[in-house]
C-alpha cells in the first residue's frame, strides 16, 4: 500500500481529487461569492495545479494520459452536480 501512495501518478490523482472536489466545498463553507469561487478555484488554483502536474510529468517522465486525470475528475463533478440539480435533490447553484 505504501508503494502505491508514493507513485507520482497516484500523487497526481490525489492532488487532482482534492482540488476538484474539496476546494469548491471549502469556498462554499467560507461563504465566498460564486464569482470569487470561480476566479480563484478555476483560474488561479487550476493554473497552479496544471503547472505542478506538468512539472511532475516532465520530472518523472510520465505518460501523456496522466494529464487527463484532472479534466476527467472535473467533468465528473459537474456531471454529478447537474444530475442532482435536474432531479431536484439539491438546490440550484
């Protein structure tokens, strides 16, 4: 188990999951406006994260498909939220 956690591709998955799922909820808990959440979360944090992931990919010579992890997680988050909004299980954003 310890070997899996220290793999560079696993670290990219963990960092991407934290950024995609946890950061928007933290901004919501803090009470930040939606425009502020959008600017900080999707432009600043994702820009820094994309730079760090690209740097890790070059350093460890990872495959190109590792760069698709964050966009796939981001799409799954929006798809899940849209399903909840459409079915009426959560209030609209």
